[in-house]
């Protein structure tokens, strides 16, 4: 989604969502299949479980979000926290189906829509509230994905943000550009 001066808020949300997806993908691509499914401790979710949960939540929230409650009656939230028993491709397809619903919703909104009211678990939310709620939830889990990935990954790690000791170099190379915001900035198209 290219920023449009008349839809600044929605464009900003879109760019934020893109940056979170890029961080998720960059973490996941560094993990082997066993690392993807590894729980650092029995009571800590694996990256696969977190992705399953995000996929289910986003599917529930953003399917027919203008006309149905964001907590769908067929959602089995508790099952989202069970170990994933499929392969990586199936997991990523499941996660991506929820992600695509979120990004499609954003693509079809403009700033004049953000005050419209929708329901989540019977509670009234403006679309702006619902989007911020989803983006905050995604960002929480992106942090978990990054942390759990670092705990279970064996081998060298490619940093998802500016690597320690590289701040000055990053600033020198990106100062005054959108790339200064993150190692994943610059691309604003929603996947």
C-alpha cells in the first residue's frame, strides 16, 4: 500500500504491519523445522504455536469484520496453543491465511472508515481501535517470536533489528531516510 496523503493513518498502520511481517519471516527463515517446533520450556510456546495462534486470531478478527463479530463462534482458541502437527508449509499457509485477511482489511480502508463501529466479543470498537488492538497483539507476538527463536536457534543469528555495536554505522548509512527506522524499512507494500 503506497502512502496517500489523504489516508495517512491507514497508510501508517499498513507500513507498520509490513515491518512486523518482515521480522516474522526473517526469524522463521533462520529456524530449522525442529527449532520452529521447539519449546524452550514446556510452559513456553514454540514459534510454530505462536504462528498458529496468530493465524487463528487474525482469521477470526478480520473475516467479514464489518458484518460479524470479530470472535467467530467456530474459533477454537485453546487448540491454537497445542503443538503444530503439520509441516512448515502447512503452518505458514495457515498463518498467512489470517495475515492476508488483516492486510486485505487494511487495503480496503481509508481514514474516513476508521470511526466505523464493529464488534469484538460483543464489545463495540471503532475500526481504529480494532486495528490498533490487532497491531499491538501482533507486535507482542513478534517480540515473542524473536526471543523464542534466539533461545532455540543453534548457529549464527541474523539480527532482526540493528545489531549491537552497529547503531552508528546504521545511522551514518540511513540518516534522514525511511530506512533509518529499521533494518526492514523502505518497503511499504502489504503482502
